[in-house]
């Protein structure tokens, strides 16, 4: 992949791949007050303006070729080429962002979907046209680069970009091969596309009968809803029927995921990496040891997870904990509801440790329609933040339903938004796209500050238990569950790279073994039925190319950051805003975190996270003892 598309296109798509199905609600979009809908006219006044912008970008692509073969001849040639390409990508990001957001408003509409496909094809053309840039920069020796920098000071804006290319020299091919690799991008998303269409649209789903006699179609959204219910018999039925449906298509899902792994192996082989893991991590210059260190640290601290599982069993009042008992709330009948206005107010107060400028920008987001707040018929589900509109502002998609979880989600997405806001404000376009490894740190830090504030305002034991239980479950699903996914992803790639064919049955066997280890099946902590080994087929993250481990590392980094932010004597506020949020992609992820005192090459951040989790359990047990 061309380096420009690597730093630009991935940034555009990053936060929008987490949830992909349309929201199911009876409220139409025109029934929602405009102040709760994002205003896309900040990007383009109309679809006609968008088409004009698309035509402009298409016409500019041909200009990139005029610099081919001349980048090493002069500083001016190199600078002009990089400026032109960066400018085109900036315009492309605006076009892509508009089309995708328009589509997400109502995924049933074919027009916006067609626009996203059109702009995607242009992205492939743009990547192919710029494919010669990396090899030509690689061919320029270091001394010549240094001379260029002195002769043309403006080139220093691209110093990190150029360094990143030269760092990848062992993995970059000739201009001809790079163009072929770029063209392969037309096929590279096929496994995920097929998976998404089959899973979200074509896969037959079972129907279950609720206790009241009502029958519901058990799709992914219904599974998420009913797995958290209080009726244990219903939960058993939901898990049995839901995963049995996936089990019926084990072979098909296995073929799809194996195709994704073969795609990863293609890029690993063509770019001369030792493993698919190294290939994926090296894009952000993350040592493989960081990934392995996470998995090893989690395995060493599985007793902490098992302590939580024993606590869950006690709080649910059951004799034997099963996998279908993971999702019910630990505390029942607690009223934690917030209007949108209340949510915004509590978030602003909670995030005051980040400074007055930060809070003022939150007001701007709330009052100037940066956020699409409520669900409507056909709207994309879930939530995301997109910072691709460099010269405008970030946008947030929400499906707000008034619960504490929604407030927490809003705070989370605002973390991404503010990261993008400060990066775009303080860095040039090429340096504004912060590494994916850092992306979740800001969002999880916001969640931690929100929880700290809310707990400080609540004395009621049941409400405190609800918040603490929510926080504790976040540790399970983020630190442990995402690492579990990361270990599975690493394992199946290792198997394929060793020459073993991955059938659906083999994938299920591998996943089940890891699942049982994490949840202490052999130790009697949690009963894991063999059927649940098919859960891998339900998880879309395995198509994201070693992405999920960053949720876990980000939680650990955020645990360290939030503790320091709450201690005013540390000076973390200024460092966090000026040296982390504002850094964008001006340096590599590991050094940026080190600059604010968080070293992910050590075990210290992980120790802080596990200590925090145990501290939460201490407080929960104290409250329970008093009751």
C-alpha cells in the first residue's frame, strides 16, 4: 500500500469499521430536531458540490505523474510532489467523509452507497498514481535528503513521513511492483465484504419465543439485547439458538476468515516480513514484543479475571457460572438515566481536568451540530468519531438512548474527536493522522474521568455498585476479552504461516481452547460449552488485521494517564494536551506516549491497570459486606 494511503485512508476508515448494521427504530429522520443531527453542509453544501469536488480530485490525479522519475533530482521537485499529493488526499478525505456519513444516516438509500463506492474507486486510482513516490524516496540516499532539508526548509514538514518511508526500505518494492500491490487493493477487502453481507443481510436467523409469548428474530442486535436479560432460561435459549445458527455455517465462515488470513499472508510475503503480525505492527513501528508482552501479562493476571468471575457469580446469586451469565447487569433496578442536555453537562464537568480550552471546544461540538445524536430508521448502529475533515471539524455518530452507557459512549467518542481536533489544529495534514495504536487512549481516558466524577457525586450504594460494576465489566471486555481475541488472531495466523489449512472446525477448536483458558473452565471458574467455540464467526474484528490488541494497550495507557491527570501536581494536563493530543502523527506511537511518561515497552502500565481492577473489586466487596 502506498504510504500516503496508509496514513490517510486508514485514518478515514478507522472509527467507522467497528459497527456495521443499520439501527432498528420506528422514528424517521425527519422527526428528529435538527439540533441533534450533524450538519454535513459544513463539508459540502449539496451533493452537486460534492460531485464537483470529486471531478476536481479526478482531474488532479494525473498531475502526480509529472514528477515521476525526478524526486531525487532536487529539493523543489520532491517538495512540490509531496505537497500536491498531500493536497489531493486532503480533498479526497473530505469527499470520502461526506459520502460515508450521508450513507450512515440511512443505510437503505442506494444513492449515498453509490457515492461511497465511487469515491472508493477514486482512492484506488489515487493510490496507484502515487505508487512510485515511496520507491523513489527510498532511492535517495540519506546525505542527499539532508541536503534537500537544508536547501528547502519547508521539506521538514515531511521529515517524519520521509523517515517512515526509509524505515520501511526492506519492505518496499520497485515502482512497478508497488503499482501492482496498489491495484491488489481492489480485491483485498473482498473477504470482509462477503462476511459483512452474509452476516448482516443474507444469513438465515432463528426465531425465539420470549417469556411473554412474543416471537423475535434472533439477529446480532437481538442477541446483544436478550443475552443481558434477567431471565436465565431465556439467556440459555438465546445462546443455544444464536450460536447454533452460526455453527450451521461454520464451513462458510471458516472459508471467509481463511481468505482474510491468506490476504494478510500475501502482504507479509510480498513485503518480506517474518510474520503477518510483524507486517501489521510495523506500519506504526510497534515492536512485536509489545503485542506479546500484552498477552503474557494477561496470562500472568488471569487470577484477577477469575476473581471478577467469582464476584460476578456471587452478585448474580447463582451456584455455577456459565458463559451465558457474562452479560446481565450486576446490579438491578438502578435508575441512571440522562437526557442529552444532562449528559453534555456531566461530561463537561467530568472533563474539566483537561482545561478550559478543552471544555470550550466541547461546547462548540454540542452547539454547532458536530454530532448526530439519536437513532432513526435505517441509521447505522453503534457510534464512531471521524476526524477526516481536516479543514472543518470532526463528526460523531451516536445512537443515544438516555442510559449511562450512552453517556459513557458519548464521552468516549468525544475523546476521539478532541484528539482529532487538536491534531488537525496543530499539525500539517500529513502529520495530523495519529497512529491507530494511540487512538483509543484519549477516548478511554475520557471514560475514566467520567466515572471518577460520577462516583464522586453518588453516595447511594446501589448506584455506586452499578457504576463500579460497569467499570469492572469494561476491564473484562477490553483488557481480557480483546486480548483473548488478539491471541486467537495471532494463533490462527501462525498456524496458516506454518502451512496448516484453516477449516471452520479448526478455527472453532482453536478459539474454544483459548476461551476455556481465559475463563477458567478447567479450574471450575466458568462453564464453557463446546458450542461457544463458534463465537469467532460472530466477531468482525478478525478482519481488521491485528487491530484489537490496541483496545487493551490503550486501556492500560489510559489508566496511567487518567490517574496522573487527576493529580494536579504532576503537570499531566499540559503535557497531555500539548504533547499527546496535539502530536498527531508527528512521531511514532511509542515515543509519543513516552513523552508523557507512559512506556508501553515495559510492564508498568499493565500493572497499573490490573491494580485498578483489583481496587474496584475491593470497593465492591466492601459495599456488599456492609449490605
